[in-house]
């Protein structure tokens, strides 16, 4: 049974699904930048790459899955729990947006440096 009510949980589900569209490609770019021009294969680089891969899997699978569950089944939640999920999702987005913006700026700087050296 699907109830098509638009409530806080449904809005959070849509927000998480849309955020996954932005965040998932950014995680691939993070992995590429991390491994791009490195000649060393130290333990720190391997651990950092592993953490970025786990983060990418979470962004590709967990965000859309949680968004879909909240969109289709969020009408079952009581209003206090819906508000808590809304606050949690907003906090997640506000915590991760500066990292995505920083990665985009680093990408722009690298692109400008590589185009100016050609």
C-alpha cells in the first residue's frame, strides 16, 4: 500500500534523493583526485582511498535508498520522528556541502593550472 501524502518525511526523501545526484559524482572526483598524480603508494594513501570508496558507495547506494524509503513509507511515521529525520537530513547536507564545494574549487584550480601550462 502506498499513500501519496506529502509530509516532512516525503520531503526529506526527495531532498536526499536529489542530494545523491549531486554528491555521488563528487565522490568519484575525490577518488580520482586522490589517486591522480601520486607516485607513492603509502599506507596513508591506501587508507584514505579506502575511506573515499566507502563514502562513494554510501553516496551512490545509501542516500537514494534512504530517500526512497522515506518518500514511500514516511507517511507511517509520527510527526515528531518526521521532524527528527528532517533535522538529521538537513544536518547531513550542511555538514557535507563545504567538502563538495572545496573539492569543486580544487578541481577548478587544477583545471586552470593544466590549461595554462599547455
